C-alpha cells in the first residue's frame, strides 16, 4: 500500500507540472514561463535516481509534445538526455548548496531551451528573440522555493527511495 501512495504522489506531481506547462498565460507572461516539467523531473531524479529517470522523462516528453502540439519527439529526446545527465551526477549534486544547485538547474534549463530552439530551427525558419531564454531566469528564481516545497511534500507523504 505505501508503494501505491508513493507513486501516486510522484505521478500527481508530474500531472500538475504538465498542467502548469500548458496553462494559458497572458501573452506578455509566456516568455517568463518556467520549465515546470523539467524542474519536476530534475527534482525527482535527484531525490530518487534509481526509480525516476530517463524512461519517465521519455514518456513525459511524449505527453508534453502531444499537449503542446510541437514536433513529436522534441521533448521526448531532450528530457531524457538532461535527466540522465542529472542522474549520473546525483551524489555530487546532493552535496551542493541550494545556490549551486540553482546554477546547475539553470544551466540545464538553458541547454534544454537551446536544444529545443535548434530542433525548431531545423524544422522551420524562425526568428531568434532574446526573450526566448527568459524562462531560464524564472526557473532559476523559482528553483530554491520549488526544491524546498517538493522536499516538504516528499517528507509529508513519506515518499521513500524504496518503492
């Protein structure tokens, strides 16, 4: 029974992140949208690297591609790559302060945005705007509070590594 509850908490958090990723915003705020799904995936990869990883990232990426109407496979390729990079270094990242972790998460979000931009550019001619990367800064701004909130949720519901 605890295993079902643990997976329920994790999958519910992924569902909420998907909803936040597609939630309509006013036009001037869309450039500031944080990468909710990537941050949620990075948190669970850091907290439970042996249970949540590249397979979950691939499935969530496919779902996000379908929800956003983007080219199938864009997020399904990028999310597992960055999730794997985070998972193989989870022991080192856990030892870092929250400020260093924020910088690492910001770098990963930037690389993800750059990767998605290059894929979009290969599909069609798009104009580059400097505003495209503002979501990186809002993701970095939100990460410390997001991390502490998710840790509190994980401890409250007693989501453990041993599922």
